[in-house]
C-alpha cells in the first residue's frame, strides 16, 4: 500500500479512494518522510479498510504515531454519519479511554532530586500497579454503577478531587447517557476491585522536569513557567472493565454485521448501524468505561498528591499540584462538525488519537478558552513528552491529533530483543529512576520499541493540528 501514497504537502500523504476497490473516501496520513519510512504497510491497509465502511466521512486520518492494531490502526481517526454510518467497537479499541493527564507543581528539579528515589518508592507503594492489580477501594455493585454514570464527579463527591480538577478534564470528567444495564456482570466484576489502579503494559506514572518552553504565554496559562519545573504525567484507562466491554461487544457486533448485511474488508472492523439497538447499546456501555477511566485517573491523582505530601512534608495545595488537563484516547463521541459547509452530527472514533481544540472553541474550558485546549502527548519510557495546544487546522482532522510516539516493534519482539535490567541501568546512568513490578515490563516498553517522539510531534506541529508549547523529560518512572 505504501507505493500508493501521494505526498500532498510537507507532512501530509494521500491515498485516493481510487487506490483500491470499495473505498468510499480518501485516507490521509500526517507524517514526516522519516515516519512514513517506518510505518508498516499493514497499518496503511487498515486505514484504507476503514474508508470502506458505510457512512464514513471524508477523510480517514492516520496520525504520525500510526501503527498496526486491531481493526483500525492505532493513531487513527474515523468519523461516521450519525444516521447512515456505523459505530464500531473495533474502531474504538480495547482500552477504552486510555488517557493522559498532567499535574503541575511549583517544585523544581533541584528540590526533588535529593528525594527522588524516596518519592518513586512511595508512589510505587501508594499507587497499585501491575496486571490484575487491586485498588484500596472496596466498592459495592451499586457504588460501581454510580462511578459508571458519574465518572470523575463520583470522585469529587467522595473527596478524592476538587471542582477545579473536573474543570480541567475532557468532557469535564463525565459523559452523559450511560446505561449500566448494558454492561455485563463480568465486566463489572473485573472493574470492582481495580478502581484507582495503574495496571500494566504501556500505562505509567512519570515524574518529569520541564526541558523546553516553546510558547511562554500559553505555557503560563497552563501553569508552566520555568525550566526544570516538576510535572507529573499519568497514563491509564478503564482497566479490565473497559477491556471486557470491548470483548463483549465485538461478539455482539459480529452478529450485527450478519444481521444488517454489512460488507467488511476485515472482520476485525465489526460494527453496527449507528442508530441500531446494537450500536446504541455499545455506545451507552462504552461511555460507562469512559467514566470509569476518568474516575480511575482522578483517584490515582489523589494517591499521587498524598505521596508528594508525605515525601516533601507539605500539603499538595502548597506545592500547587493542580491538574493541567486530562485527555482521552480510544473513544467514540457524538460530535458536531462542519462538513462541506454544513454542520452535521458525527460519531468520531479516535483510536490512539487525542482531541485537539483551538482557541475559542465552545468545548474548551473557560480558563483555556483564549489559548486552546492542552494536548498531551506521551513519549516512550526514557524519552521526552509534550504539552501542545489545539491548532487552527485541526478542524480538518475532526479536531484530532496524535496521542504518543507509536510503536515500531511489537511487545513480544521487544521482550525477546531487550532486557529489563539493562534498560533500568541505562536509564539510571541518565539520571532516570525506573521502578516496575518486573523487568519484563521495562523490556516490552523499551524506548527503542517506539518512534522518535520529537519527529512525531514535529509532524503535527508543522501540520498545525497541534502546536508545541512545552517539552518535558522524565526523571522518574513507575511502571506496572
């Protein structure tokens, strides 16, 4: 498929709908030349597969972190007409609302460095990590249903968060229209013990210091004012609950494809008509997983603040540990977008992609309205991450941007090629303290298994779908 790519601008590649049979719309990829060279042919094919689905809206987008995934590639955006289109569990992903949040502090690297090892140990102790990890909370089934409906609001009502926290979250920490009855008992059983846990895989908690400030005026609005300022980044999602919801509805949508006679180029793209019972049932269940993830990250933020307070013997307000923002990946939303000069309601699937709203957009929180939404992009373990802001050309990508570095190597290959203990030693030599439940986790998340984050961010910055504001680098990493 790569030979069918046509370069149409410095960082934009087109695959015309004429490139293969049954494509309904064009597909585009935002990337530099270096990134395109690294993108798997299979990921490009997956992108064109999505362009074949009913009700798809021009264009399907691949972000610079694009890589092969389940159905829709990771790092991709597909929007569908709300009546003639489809809703796809395969296009949303398994780790529903696997998102990122960043918490600022007024601490400096000079203040934190002497206590960094202690801080990492306390965080590792206070924030439950690892596969199947269980949290400190013991919820009843009724309380879990409340979490599914209320999201981060439940955390605020139970003294784990502030009103200001919710103001700095995508969807303000809550998607309405959840029906807990559309979520299986098995999904709820998996979710009951895991609220407030980090999990494993690519989930992490990272202590970072500000490395570069590209736009001081916008950075100041976000609460970032100085080089070497300490920032906390948290990456996690809906854990076993979200994974089970995806698994359940993949089976339901597999039957829906047969029932509604939907032709698929790939069976992993199972879906249902947007206005069908199967489509709406999934949407109501998926939003419950979204809210669970919002609440999960919010509760862990409380553990993080408590850990800092213990180590530095100050309350978190004294350290100004306020939430900069919280963004979602792996999500489907009903949004209004302008298509050919006409406003239309679309189901936008962002899989491994981040919402990116420019200044003035009605969905940007009031505190950021004049500058735009913070766009948080995580690098790989041991490399830089970025705070960007929604760009003026994001309208073309359904207000979407990339979400991270994007893998260039599977987890299995990384485990074969790298040794976790060696990676830990290499990070330590660079002044980065890493702590994980096992060396295997560090091996599968080796920086060499990912694309160059600076090159990825360069692409979205040049494309003006998101603009660089701050670059941060890790000094401490907690992995599951």
